[in-house]
């Protein structure tokens, strides 16, 4: 529970101060006029009886009312009967009227009238005028207390409305900035379309055409020059793509560079020595596989230091013609029985999605060795892939012809269609395993063609091949049932990897387009009950934890005054008197 200071407003503290000062004045002045009662006993008992109900007020308003009536009322009757002191109940009537809300007044006011009238009766006997005047005194004091309550809470309501107006103004400002941002995004989308239709297409055509020239070059110098031109062209196209989609250049780094960057970042935040080595000739792998290796390295190094207490970690990256292997060895305490937690099981699941494997070798006091292996896609001269039938669907002959020549080098059985209608005929005749589908085509676009293929030949895999990663096209393609979404400028080996992966039952969707799809199609949040704002729900959750206003302010990075305002707004919206009732109502109605 919260303490009183965090519970009460400054106006309420003022009423409590008036209550204490009033009763002290009554006791002192009464003793000066009539020193016929034990001052110490009366003063201490009266002071305690007036303090205890206020302390209990923080627990529950009903408990406070009952305590006020029984403790203060009973003591007042006792003093009136024993010492003929009939005025000790007046301050309690004021505070009771101030703190009571709603239906509580229906029994609090009659109880005060009865107790006060009995006290006057004990003091003066049956005096009709005195009794009627006592009833009037109770009603007047109770009315003043109630008016003070309404004034305080009216001020608080006005303050809440001012804060609400301020929030609305902030929302309007945010809306204005969003309109401006949307306008800029629409302009950027228009420019992206122009790039797609002009520069992107031409770059893609040039890259694919140059790839088909590779087998016809006989000199090593010619092959190196062609590779240099291809690298420059792909770099230029990637720069355009980053400008359109604001991509992170680090995404394009080689696997060994990405792993080394992770290791350097890890070393900078820990005192662990990490040694990194690479073995074998580098060859590019798919970006999704690169990210899996990066996540595995992060998880392994974290486990080695957090659970194993390792001081040295050795990382080996090996490129083999049939696979890529990442091995992480540490000198930690090791394990007698290997228990895979969430991290290791997650690593195994990621690897298994791409026919990879995870092995763990651990000995107590001798460290742990984690080995991650993913089958490689390095092209060898003897490599043959004559079991997969490919259908290329693109209305641009230079693109389809270039892809056909490129994939035939890898031994695929390739056929070509220049429209969606032709694609359906080819599917019926050739029964391809994988269809490489362009999106923008006349007559029947790629999305419509894909839906028809999936309807008539559900077992046929479809990979969308486009110039730029577009969220709208990707979402429509996924709804149509495609298994992959790649760029036309993709490296040949990565395209082959995508085809193999999709043909074996996997899916290929770039990390960037997946992130944009997740952000764009994230579920709409539920409407909060009682018109509570998300920030008020945060404060209510902290109240449930029993945190004080100062602690809540530190946790939510707010000022203590702002937290108090939020708490008052919560109480007003929930129609409760304090923290305990608010938390109880939230738990009973299951919205906290």
C-alpha cells in the first residue's frame, strides 16, 4: 500500500490540518474555561482518535467512515457523558463530509446527527432549543465540508480537462507532422516508381546480360574485368535500392565481416578475449543464412560468458565446397548434462529451416564447443541440378533470356513464358517445380497468375522476382501463396539458393521486406476500458505493484506531479476513491 502523502492531495492535507488544529483548539480553550477534566488523558486520546481514521483512509474509504463514526463518535459520547464536553465531534463532521462520496453520505450524515444530538443531550439534558440547534450545526458543518469537497474535485476536473486539451493539441501537432510525412512518402514512392521503370530495369537487364557472357570469355583477364563491371553495376543498383527503402549498408557486408563486427562489439562491452579465424575460400551465401550465423554467434558468446564464465572464446568460420561451418569454442565451466534452453533451441530451429544442423560438445570444467553447419551453395563445375524444372515468366525478353541462360549453366531445366496466359499454358505442358514470376505484366499480372497457378497446381512453387522490394506487392504476393520474394539483381548463387530452398519446402523472404510487412500490418490495439490512455494504464500497472509516486515517476521517466495527475484521472474515470479500489476494480474486470 501507499503512504498517506502519496495518497492525499494538498487540498486534502489542508483539511486534515484544519481538523487537527481545530480539535487541539477545542481541547485547549475548553480546559481554560472549565479545568475539571484530566487534560493529558483527554488530549492524547482525542488526538489519537483524530489521527487513526486519517491513516486508515488510505486503505479504503468505507473503513475510514466506520472508524470515524465508531472511534471518534464513541469517544465524543464518552466525553459528553463523563466530562460534559459536547463539542469534540465538530471537526470530525467536517472531514467526514469532505472525504465521503456517493451513497456513503446516506448513512454517514444520519450517524453524525445522532451522535452529536446524543452528546448535547448528555451535556445539557433534554433542551429542545439546544437539540434543534445541534441538528442545525451538524447540517451546516457537513454542508461546508461537502462544498469544500466539490470545490476541490472541480478544480481537479478542470486541471484534468486542461491536460486533456494539451494532449489533444499534441495529437493535432502529431497529426500535422504525420500528414507532412505521408506527403513526403508519397513523393518518394512516386520517385521510386520512376526508378523502377527506368534505371532499375536497365541496370537489371545489363547485369543479367553480362552474367550470360561469362562462359564465352576465355582469358582470365576478361573474366576478372567482367566481374569488376558486374560488381560496380550491382553496387550502383544497391545504392538506388537503399535510397528507395532506406536500407542499412551493413546488411550487404560479407559473412566474415559481419561476424567480425559482432565480435568487436562484444569485446568492447565485456572483458572476454575472442579470437576469430576463417578457413577456406570465401563465396557469397544468402542473406538469410548470413543472419542465422550472426544470431548463432551472438547466442553462443552470450551463453559462454553468462552461464559458462568463459574468459576466452575461439570462433572459426570455415567455407567448404559443400557447406559453411561456424564453430564457437570457450574455456568456461562446461556442462555434464546438456540442457537446451530457449536460446539453443531457437538456434537449432533456425538452422533446421535451411537443412542445417547444430551440435554441442561440452565437458565439465573443460568448456563447450558449439558447431553450426548449413549446406553451402558454392558452384562447382561438376554441379548439376537437372531434377528441378524452372519456368521464367517475364514480359521483358532481355530479362527472361538472361535468366534462362544463367540458370541453364547450373543445369536447371528452364522454359520461358512472356505473359500470364502463356505461363498457365506452360505450367500445364511442362509441369515446372518452381516458377520465377515477374509482378508487372500486361494482360494478367504476376499476382493474378500466381493465384491461378496455386488454384490449379497447388504443388508448384512460385518465387516473385522484382526490381525493388515493395511492401504492397510483397503482401499481395504472400496472400496469393508465393514461397519466395527476391530481387532481379540478386547474385546468381543466391538465386540458385532461393530456388533450392523453395523447391525443398522452405520460404525465401528478405529481412527488410519482412520487417516492413510486420510494421505495416501489425494488429490494431484494443480500445482501452473507461477511456483510459495507454500512459494511464502504465501508471495503473505501477499502482498495482505498490510503487510510490516517486518510484513510478522514475520508472516511467515522468515528473512526480505528472504521475499524481495521471492517478487522479484514473480514479475519476474509474469512479473510485483511491489506489486500492482502482486496482481491485481493474483486477475484478480483468483489464489489468
